[in-house]
C-alpha cells in the first residue's frame, strides 16, 4: 500500500481573491533567507552518498582498517625464520714486550669475518596458528566496526532527510492555510465596507488570519531547524540552501516478527561485532595456554674469518682462514612459573565469559528494540489509515460548512472550527507518516539491511 502524503488540501470551492498586504509581507519574511544563496537539489540517495563522503568517523575507521590490513600482510613473525648477516673488519697494531710472550716486538693484524645466522622457532604451543587466527579476527573486527559506523551514519541521514521532508510538507500546507485565511479576510473587508457584515465578524476573520500567519512563521522555523540538522549530519556548510527533491511517499509493508527476529540474530552488525570480539578473546586465552607448552627452536649458521699478520722481524705478511658451521636445537619448558601462567589463563577465560554474557544481554536489548518498533510500525500503519479517513470526512464537512457560511446559514466560527480540525488532522497525518518511517528505518537497521536499502 502506497500513501502519497504530499497532496494539498483545498479548503473551499470558492475562488480566493488576490492575497493581502499582510500575507505578502509574511511570505517575504519567510523567503528572504534564500536571497544570495544558490539552492542545491538533493535526493535521499545523494544525501546518503554525500554524508558517507564527509563523515569524520567513517574516515577514521577507514584509516584503522588500512592499518589492520597492513598488519595482516606482515603475517606472524614467529612462523618465519629470522636470518642475520654479519660482516666485521678489524685492524690492530700491538707492541708486546712481555718476557713470557713468544712474540717480541711490534706486530699488526687485519681480520675480515663474515657470518650467516638463522633462528627458527619450530614449535611454541601452536602460537603461530593462534596468532594467524587472531590477525584474521582483527581484520574482521576492523571491517565490522567500519560497517557499523556506516550503518549508523546512513540511519541518521535517512531520519534527518525525512524529518526535513515532513517539515517542508507542513510548511507548504501552512502557506496554503494562510493564503486561504488572507483571501477570506480580503473578502470580509470588502463586505464590511459595504455594511454586509459586522465588525465582530470582521475581527474573527482578522484573528484567523493572524493566527495562521503566526503558525506559518513558527513552521518556517521548524523547517529551518530540520534542514540545519540535515546539513550537520551531512557535514556540509550550514549556509548552503538545500532543495529536497524526493517526495513524501510512504509505502506500507507487512512484516512477520519471527522472520525479522531471525534476520536480526543472523545479520545485525552489533551482534556480529560482539561475536568477533569473543573469538578474539578466545585467541588471547589460547595464547596464554600456549605458555604451558614447550618451546622448540633451531639455531644454525656459518662463518668464515680471513686474517693476516705481520711481525716486526719479518718482511712478508702471514695469512690464514677459519671456517665454522653449527646446527643447534633447544627445548625450553616452564617448570616453576605455572602459577602465574594459570592465573593469566583464568583471567583471559573470565574476560571471554564476560564478553559472552555481554553478547547475551545485547541480544536481549536488541530483541526488545525490534519488538517495540515492530509494534510501533503496526500501530502507526493503522493510525495513518484512520487519519486518511478522517481527512476525507473533514474535507467534505468543510465544503458543507463553506456552503452554509456563503449562504448565510452559519457563522464564520463554525467554518473556522471545521478548518482547524482539518488542519490538525493533516498535521497528525504527517506526524504519523514520520513516526512510521522512524519505526521502519529502525527495523531495517536492526535486521542488518539498511545499507542494501539506502546505499548506492
């Protein structure tokens, strides 16, 4: 069922005269803020795109996401052997005058030593596998946090845009009401000048025109506040004048609560993020448990040293070389630190239990929100239907009241009373349309479909 709310109401079948001076002044005051500013047409989809481009939290989350991606690319250092290349060159001149030394006098020595060392942890309680799983979950956490920020931003933009649409529709309606009152006042003024109505009746027309003009100016302020909020959510210049191009069409849908609940449990981003946090905490507990396991490491390397020496009593330098190769294994096991390790393991397990209980509490709160908005949606769906019927009845009543007034059967007060009831019904219908949209948008967000519904 599709309800088009943007329909104007014709209050009577009479033809209004040229609007009066007061109404012209009122309209001038309402429109003066547009002077000097170019209006920017913007649809809901354009607003969503614009808001996603300028939102600071989204930009910050993307930076964090890129940092995590770089960390994942580096992989796990413990799973990769470290190789170190050493190269040393030394020069030394010694003067030895010790009587016990076999070298007597001055000699010089030069050395060049090069080596290659390899260190590799072969096993350390499956830490390599656990850390790889942890990096994967860190990436999932970063992606989930970014998606949640985007969802919340889209949700805020949609509500701000529809709020501005509602206030715009109310403003157009108030302008129509005021135009009608001014036209009636002009007609009444002419009749008063010809002595056809009393001053009391003329004052009633003036009262209606003044009240409607005040309501129009108040509504203009509400519309300004709504558009300012929208510009704030979009992150654009507050002086920019927006022209909302979407129409206020409300599509009535039928939702099945059990299906909505299943979709929420499987697709809600808050629940998904909490499950990632739980899995991350599980890896922390596994890393603590790995400390109880032995550590097996391999150390290997080779080196070669080239040296030359010259003694003071010799004419030629003496050269030589030394080559070494080694392959070592080591096993490390904690014997007297298990108490501290067990305490750490218990702490990590308690943290995991806390996160799991937090997740259960979160699910309960989200189910409550879903049920509240589901009931609210159904309630306002019925309210809109009744308001539509009320509006149709009041339009007919207003036509009859206008005929009775023009025929001299009833007073203007009777016509005004029906007009006020029609105004209230129209405004109630617009408010109900907005509340329906609020409930529907929240349902879509809770069930994880807001990005598919609104993002290009």
